[in-house]
C-alpha cells in the first residue's frame, strides 16, 4: 500500500478544524485541560505530510521539482491573509492609542517572529498581549520548507531523502536536550525549545516521513493496534508533567504517536468510519477557516481584554469571543484567501 495521491483529503481538513479549536480553547480560559500545544504540533504534522506528498507527486509526474512554483504556491497561500491580519492589527493598535513599533510587524512578515519573540519580546497592547506574538509557528514552517524543498529537488533517491528526514527527527531532539542541559531548565530554555526552529523541525519531519514511506498493507488487527498505540503515546505525552520530559522528549513522543495514528487513519479500510467522521461538513468547514482562526482569535482576545475585561468563562465573554473570531475568520477566508486561490492553482496546487 503506497501513499495516497496528494489530492484533496477532506478528513485532514477535519483534523485541522479540531486542531484550530484546541488552540483557541486553550487560549481562552480552558488551557488547564485543553492541549493547545498539541494542536500546533498536529498542524505541523499535517503540513509536513501534505507538502511532502505534493512534492513527491510532482517529482514522480515531471521528474523534478520546481522550487519557483513551490514557493509561489506558499506565498499565495499564506501571505495575503497574513498581510491583511498585520494591517488590521496595526489599525487596531493605533485605534486604542498605542504607539506602533514598526520592526515588530516586519519580523512577522519576514517570518522571523519566533526568534524576535524569544530574544526581544513583542510589546503588549496595554497589559494584554501583542497581536504579533502568535506567528512563531508560521515562521517555523517557512524555515523548514526553505530547507526541505531544495533537498527534495537535489536528493533524487527516495531512500537517501528518507535518511535525511530521519536526521531531521534526531537533530532537534539532541538540540532540545543540549539546551536544557546548558540552561538547567530555565524559563528561557522552555520557551526556546518550544519556539526555536531548530528545536521543532521534527514535528514537521514526522509528517514528511509518513508521506515518503510506502507502508505495507496493514491487516485490520494491526491497524487497530497501531492506532491505539499512537493514542496511548499521545496521552502519555500529555499526562507526564515532568519539565525535563516536556522540554525534550515530548515532541518526539507526540510525533511517533501521530504517525501511528495517521498510518491506519489514512491507509487502512478498517478506519474508514473515522475518516468519514472527520469529513463531517462542520469540521471540514472549520478546517478551511483554520489559518484565519489561528490568526484572528488572538486579536479578538486582546480586544476583549481591553474593552470587556480579562478572559472569563462566562456566556457573554465566550459568546463574543467565538462570534468575533469566526466572523473575522470567515471575512478573511472569503475576501482574502479565496480570491488568491486561482494563483495557487496556476502554480500547481490542487489542495
């Protein structure tokens, strides 16, 4: 059984939808039991799987990979919505009477926000947060693909490419252990292992590995066992609260767990009902909005903290949050993201 074609898989949008909700719920007062960090890791994993599937299909179809077309697809997919978000955030900052630090949005637009936040820190609006403090995961993704896409072009042998991906799974783990050893579990080290590109490459690389390996046909029994094993690994990674584990091995355990879950979910007929459930029209729609939800829910939190009060688990606060977050996300999806879809398709995107 081989990897599926890189065409549209609605159940992956369903997973994106769940992931975006995990992130939003964790930020809006439910973080003590909703794992928002896992939501980000799942985003990384799915991105690695889909992008690598697309690159692999392009190589098998044309014999090569066009870096120009790949990066133009990335630009048309991400930049319009990001530019709109930055513009709206700047207007909001001026509206509430705060001085603009122009270097802050520039670091976001050049995908360096994770390192800027680590070493300098974004200035919060009054006593809330900065609207530019959440784009670090976007920076990690772009750094990864600046490295990975040329490797796919240059390394023509799939086994050799798999070997490189394995190194991408090992090196970030070593980096995390080394950093924790040097800093003795400081607050900075915790933030660094979570936000620095070299410490999170493996979260994307696990998805790449899933797309590169031609998995053998799995029996129903093996599929069930593999999937359950993956769920148990994810639960283990969430329940172990030891700081050393969380800052070093947690992302590796979650990456392996996600591979074990997605192998049968994507490839096995035994998990067809799960795919159907994840293809639910509501989850898929939320998944399509996930990029904009990720951006705008943060700005909505800031606005509500300024004009309504600190985060509350109350009907009024939560209703305003979800209505405004989805409203802005729908605006972004239909008026910003969708109009540029034709440019992505022009350069070979079919997802």
